[in-house]
C-alpha cells in the first residue's frame, strides 16, 4: 500500500501535470467504461515509449490507480543493467529511466523471446488481486505511423486472464515523434476508447489476437 501511495503521489505531482501541459489529450469513448468495475485488460497501439502517459488519464480513477503495465522485458533488462559499451553518464541515465518507469507506471516485464509464461503467471496474480493490466500488443513502437500486426501472445493472455478487454487507439503522437517534439496544442493527441469485449477460455488464441487487432484498428476511424 505504501509503495502504491508513493507511486500515485509522484505520478500526480510530476507525470499528470506534465501530460496536460505538454500535450493535453482529447479523450473519446469514456462512456464505454461507465459500468466497468475491473479488473480489465487494456490494449492499445504503440507509438512512443511514453504512450502510457496518455492511456492513464483516459481511464477512470478506479482503473487508473490499480493498473500494471507490461513492457518489453529485454528493454527493461537493458535499462536495469546497461551495457558496458555505454559511457558512465549514459549508463546512469538508463538506470534512472528504469527507476522512473517502474516507480511511476508500475511496469512489469513481458519478454518477446523466452520467459513470457512466467510473466503471464505474474499478470494472472495481479488480476487475482484486482489489478488491471495494460499491454501494447504490437511489441514495438511504430516506425512509420502505421500499426503493426499484433503478436500472438495477446490472444493467449486475454484467454488466460478471462477478463474484459478494453481496446484503445492513440492518434496524433506520430507527428510529434517524427519531429522530435514533446509540445502539442491541446487535443492534438487523441485517445479513443472502444467497448470492452470478452472471450471464453475455449476460443482459439489466434482468433482472439485477430479480433483484438481489428477492434483497435477500427477505432482509428471511429
């Protein structure tokens, strides 16, 4: 409880005001979460490593305050133990980034290669304790502004967790990324929230993956 309270204090002190000062988002579809109590599995397209900064304010408090975010395990490991080829200050910055992302955004590793089953079990334990989960199913950030195919693990995870899945689409971030900017006019960044969808444990994981990808893609033109 103390760790969660400290994380929320730091988040509202630093990250929340920074989000609204730099790129206040326009949020659509909040009514789709009106009767959702949680826990839920939130999925969204992936544009930048800071996407979570716009996902969090889109969620109601009851979900926002109990959200754990899956991040590529290999990247987290590199941040925690930077390679010796980096200079002293670069390694220190990587470790600082690791501390900030873990403390502010409650991140846990979801590897692309080996060890993902252990992360699935950890996600299941979080859900049992009434925590919601955020996953970016593409596994990589966009290089050209388009959405990549979802990795098959999201279907397995959605089937295993057996909780409502909330699709989101983040728009307006890629122009900022391309121009290496962090300041945008209010509403330039848009977050669209779709209706939650549920799956049965008997459904095929590959089919679930395809359906979830389609749900997120459809939100772009919603």
